[in-house]
C-alpha cells in the first residue's frame, strides 16, 4: 500500500491549523500587535546614545585622526616653543629656595676665603722667590739667548750674562723644590 | 530610499506570521510571543544590515529562526511547565486550554520538536510561517529542490512519530 502525500500534508495542515487557532484564541492578533508596538516604543525610548565604538570603523578612525590633528599636535608645538623655558625657570626657582643649594654657595665662599688666607700666610721667602723668578724671567726675555755648556757656564760670552743665567737656573730649581715641598706640606696638614 | 522606521513599519505587518513561526518552536503562545518580540527587537537593532528591500520578509524570518534556536537552546524553556500550570489554575476548563493540553496536540508538538534542525526549519517556515518554497530557499540560502525534499521528509517523519506514539 502506497502512502498518499496529499493526505499526509492535509493531516499535518490540520494539526498546524488547530495549534495556531488555539494560540490566537488565547492571544488575539490585535493584542499581540499592540503589545509588540508598546515594547518597540519602549525600547526606542530607552535606547542608549550611539557612542564612538558603535560607529563604523571608518568614522571612528576619522574622528580619532581629527582629534589628534586638532588637539595633540598643537599641544606638542606649544611645548616646544615656550614650555621648555618655563620648565627651566621653574626648576631654577625651586632649587634656589632649597637649603642644600644655599649651603653649597656658602661653602664655596668659605673655601675661597680660606684659600686667600692661605696664600697670605705663605712663607715670605717663597713669595720673594716667586717675585724674583718672575722678574728674572721678564729680564731673560729681553736679553739675547746664550748657549751654555754642561756646567752651566757660558762657552765664551759675556761674564755678567752667564752669571745672571746661572743664578736664574739655580733660583728656578730652588723655587720648584720649595713649591713642591709647600704643596706636600699643605696636603699633609689637610690630611 | 526608505528610512529605518518606515521599513520597520512594513516589517510589523508580518508580526502574525512571525508569531505563528515562533509558535512552532515552542509549546505555548506566551513563549511564542516573547520570541516574536525578541525577533523584532533584533531586527530593529540590525536594520542597517538589510540591503535588499525586496527580501525583507526572508531577512526577518532568518532573524526569527536564529532567535528561536538561540533562545530555545539557552533557556530550554525552563518556565514552560510553570506557565502551563498557571494557565490550568486560571481557567482549566476553557476549550482553548483543553486544546493545548490534548493528547493529539502534544503528540504533534513532540514530533515537531524532535525533528532534525534542517527539516524543522523548512517545515516551520512552510507550515507555520506560510512562506513559499522560493522564500524559504532564499531565507535559508538553499535550493528550492532541497526545500521541497526536506519538507516531504519532515512531514513523513512527523506522521511516523505520531503513529509510533499511538
């Protein structure tokens, strides 16, 4: 026995018809429509505003680019021209008021004073030596150059000049010795 | 070019058939109504994705199908029994409610629920959604021949299932 597809279809159509009929008897078409419209209205009223993230990517990108061009770049330019100076003076003012810098300044002044006192307290013969050395150097520059032998004597020139030069050399070596000694002495004294 | 509110108004005309289609997925009209409303809300949200105005009906039914499948899967209609109990408490003797709870009706609903998804989609769109084979093919993006063969298979399966339960 073969099945008749039309019978099958009509049997199923009957079931569907009964099902839908019963549903529409409970919830009428009008009621359904009214409730749907109400919910749609409610949703539309309470819809959140469209933010940047809801936009298409191209619009979001364009917005971000505009923001960058109008806000960020001008800020960078302003910083380059004036910001640096402002920052420099601000740091300077801040540091000037700090106690560390003040004490550093005072210490520098004190150090300068100590050094000058030390120079004053230098032994008198060293001072004299320095003065005479400077003088002989000045004189030496004006006198003609002389060739000396190994003992420091003139190989055959004016005796006064050779004496003078010999004295100069001696004075110079003494001065060097004394200055070296005084430095060493000062270092030991200071610890 | 129509704006979105005009398109939505046109789509609202299909609310009854969408309700019928949703009714095929669930066992009672209250759940069907909820699904129908959810379908329209989704359509409103995604109205900008509708490109072909001539196929707005198919587009709407595609949304309805996805909504029903998602909702049924997610909720498993957990409140179905509670609602049915409420209905019986309200007016258990009314003929409509008697119809909903009749043996034959429940057998038919069970048979539809047990259909494989592919057959169920075609069957519900045709019998409940009242769509033509061409519209179903467009909505499901399959060939018309496939629609017809699936429809026949769905009918046969339902009848067999109903007879087995007798």
